[in-house]
C-alpha cells in the first residue's frame, strides 16, 4: 500500500488566524499525486497529534531539522542530534537568539551567518536565522516534538517508527525551479499584489502539468481555486511540501546524499538541480545513520 503523504507548512507560533497548514495526499500510479485535503492546525497539541498518527506516512515539513556544524562546534553544543535538540529545547528563545547573535557579532561583515551544506543548492535561509524569517524559532518549536514523537528522521540519523517518516522540505526550492525568482505570497495585505496572484496561478499551472521532475499534482477545481486565492501562500506551500514528500518517497534513501551531515540534516531535492547558488564547502561530514 502506498503510504499517505503529508506536506506541512509550519509556524513557530500557531493560532487560528495563522495555523500550521497540512496538505494530505497520495501517489496514484507513476507521475501523479492527488491532493486529498487541506487542514489547519491551530496549536501545538494538534501538531503533536499529527505526528502521533499511525502510519504508514511520509511527511515533508517546512522547517529546519538541524543547525550548521560550524555553529554547533563554535558554541560547544552537543554534536549528536538528540542531545543537540534537547540542549536547544532547554533554552528560551531569548537565550537562543543571544547565543546566535554573539556568534554573528564575532564574524566579519558579509559572512555573519553559518550555513548548512544544503542551504546553497536549496536556496534556503540559514537555520540559525532568528528574523525574516525566524527559522531558528521554528527549529526550536518543532524538533523537540519530532524527537518526542518517535518518528523516523533519516536526514539526522534517527531510526524511529519506520511507518512515520519526517523529511525536511523547503517549498521555495520547488517554486524557484518552476517560476523563477518571482514572489508569489505575502503576509502583508498591501503586498498581496496582482503580480503575486499571477505568479500563484503560474505555479499551480506548473504543478498540475507535472513540470517538476515529471510529478503531476492532481487537483479538483475547488482545490485549484483555493491554492491560487491564498495570498499568504500557506496552503500552496503545504501543497509544495506534499509534492516534495511524494518525490522523496519514490527515491532510494529519500533522495538524500550518503554524506549528509546528521548534525545539519538535509532538505529534500537539494541536489543542485536548477539551483543558482553553489553549496558551501564543508570541512567534515559525518555519515547518515539509519535509513
């Protein structure tokens, strides 16, 4: 039986107005993924229930699972992912921000942030970034819950329940490959422009036509209208994560390189295809443990 697929657009402060958004779907034969429904999770209790749901499922989660090894070494934090997550969870957001800000303050202009090996090919923000977007707070909120849920996290070597597999997904990677650098969403009403609406229409068209690695997203007319109309892009981002999870589920080892660093994790499909930013050089990478 094909596993259920999840695409999760995460927020570090979920509310009914700005919930965690979940796209659910399933592969239907070669090259087609059907979007079954879209859910809004208004708080962390609902997110924890999602993680605990029986499998088999494979989920793509829009949040960083790891931190740059360079940063972790410099701060003297644990180099084993479970211990690192527990250490981070023991800090307040203010303490986390202060530690990262001190690291940045000691570095030269133009290279303040440390990067993971996957950031370059994915075009993603550094996972230590605490503003615009505050992805460090997403890691702080989500990774302890992923660890506690006992799911499998292949990119960081955590062999949990093999029927529940969580992967790091970045919707911006897929969107950039399909519509280039155009912006398609904004949380600010004044920036929810006709140009962004056109970009969303073009992006949904590309998904339906299977223009990303031959995988076609099957939508109803109502679902298509819903994705295009969502000016904040939460539902569309969840659908993009769903497609990334579906692609990963068809690849050996979920498409991740064998040399991925389990301290840093890896972003689905960050293999350099279509990327316009080179991956940073790495001094050392540990092998991935588990599947």
